[in-house]
């Protein structure tokens, strides 16, 4: 009954999904990201999904698995934060059991987006929502864009290729990979883990300086 009500609320909030659409909206948590995904799939038909999220809850993992098993989802990839296995071990175990380690990658991740792609559609859902129920103000944006989906898919593909043993990596190894081994290009083609610039501005140790947490002024 809850899913039926959620589907009704999503339909009212989103409306028709058309070619080349740009839809932006807000929700107070009446429905979750997985409900929005299901609604999009009603338009696209069976499609491959790529989900980037900070965290996920068991109920939404279970429902995503049901969509996968009934053929609504033809392929599925997950990118979650590297803290997920230690922060939510039960939910992480459920995710691994449902979809297998080959479908999951870990990184320092707080980006939330979903790619829903078929032969005819390239939907990108950008959102503040994680893959869980959260009764707070959340935003969502749905775009039918081949260029945007391809851009994000290429980033995910690079990460999947470079971190095939993602669950064997320590937090320190994930941090190093995030800072030096993935997504950055250098003039000499090399990534140096001892680069003093990285240590100066992006240190994660208790005594390190981190530009993200330092007051900077300009004259």
C-alpha cells in the first residue's frame, strides 16, 4: 500500500517525462529515490541503471533487486562511499548478496545521481537523495541527455576498471586511489602519492591541513 501511494505522489510531482526533458522538483520525503527510479522506468521500459549514492537502506536494496529480477532493470552498477561497509555492514552485505561484488565499487563518494539508459532513452537523475527513505526536504532533477549520461558513464567506467578489488582495499588505499589514481590527469602522465601539493591541501590526518576546513583570505 505504501508503494502504491508513493507511486501516486511521484506521478503528481514529476508529470510526463518527454524527450529532451529538464524537470526539477522538491519533495519532503513523501517518496524515495527508488520510487522515482521506478516511475522513470515506466517511461523508458527495461533499462540499465547506474546508481551513485552515499548510503543505501535494506528496503530500497530489496526493491531494486525485485525490479532487477522482474526484468525492469537490465543491468545495474553501484558506486557507494567507501565507509559504507563499516558504517552499515548489514546493508552492505545485503547489497553484495543481491547484486554481487562485480556490480559495486567503493570510493570517497558523496555524489548522488542515477543513469537510466536504454536504446531510446538517456535519463540522468541528479538528486540530493540517497538510496533510502529520508523525510527531509530533498531535490531532484531529471534530464534526457545523451551527452550528460555519457560523461557520467565514462567516469563510472574508469572507476570500475581501476578498482576491481574494491572490497579488498583499506580506507587508506581508497583515499590514495581517490586522490592520485582516479579521475585526475597530470602533465607527465604520472600520479605521485607523495605529491606535497596533495598533502598540503587534502590531508585527512588529525594534524594535516585541509583546504576544505581552513579559512582562506585574499588581499
